[in-house]
C-alpha cells in the first residue's frame, strides 16, 4: 500500500520568514495530493491541493510543488504569520476505484511573533 | 448547511463498555470515512464507505464496526472498549469524483479507563 513520509515533525520560524514542509510517497499510482491544516482543538481543513498533471500551484502565501519522478511534494508558506501556527498534514490519494487517502504524520508549525 | 457533524463531542467509557459514534453529513456525499488521531501518528483510517449500504476496512479496523444504512449517516461502533481505543475520532465525507476534498467533522474525544 501507499506510504507517506512527512518531515519535519516540528518546525519553528520567526514571523515573516518562510516555512517548507516536505512529503514523499511510494505509490506511483497516487495522483491527488491535498494539504490539510489543523488548528489546536479543531478539525482538519483543506488549504491547497495539487494533481499529478501539475507541477506547482499557488494560492496567495501558500504554494505546493510536486515532483512525480522523485515522488515528493512540498508545502511552502511565505511571510508567515502567527495564525499560520497549526499542524499541517500532507496526503496522497490513489483515485483509481475508491479514493484511498494516506496521510503523513503531520508537522507542527510554530510561528514566533 | 451544517456540513459534517459528530455526536457525541466527548465520552468517557470503562473498559468493556460499548458505544456508538454518529456521523451525519448534509452535502449528499457518496464517500464517508472514520479516522482516529493519536499524537505522532497522524490520521489513520478505521473504516470507510463508498455508498449507502457499503462498508470496508481501512488501516486499523480491529475492535470497531460500522454501518451505513442511510447515505447521510455513518456509524462507528465499539463493542468492547479498550484503553488502546482512547483517541480523537474524526468522521469525514467527500464526493466520489477523483481527487475530491475530504470534509471533516469536529471530532469526538473518547477516553477509555
């Protein structure tokens, strides 16, 4: 089955700096890669996603890149703000048949004011 | 729209007791999922359903049963609770189209003494 590795597990940055979270996956059939943000005590919510036919996607301060050959994808947050502090989960989805989603273990991001 | 709701929000059980967690969604989603979230282990899939009347095992199904009698509801049962089932449980739902966002419920915090 699919295996998703995510690192780092914790990340501290100064406000205004950039943060990068990296994930690798094992199943070459995976074709949809969402990122979820989970604030303390809240539910995970989708913040950005990318499909296997796209190499990069941006949404304001957030961007995701995908390297299918190397089977890795990354989340980039620029100009970090205290409200970016949360746990971020990457996931890989094999959309053949039922959508089997495998999550990474999460990265706890702390933005220091 | 309420989105995805879960009942109850908190529960404390004694070892050997049983209980049912209820998940409801009003988005007409075909797919529904139950996850458990434990520190350092991300989101792990317990069971899932691809439509009314269907269920299937996920990554960690032992000790749990599920039912999807109505499209909008997905029930998770613990027949004989164990301390190892102490966790936060999240329900999620999604459309069946390839690469669809999962919408999560607010979670149920379960403690088994």
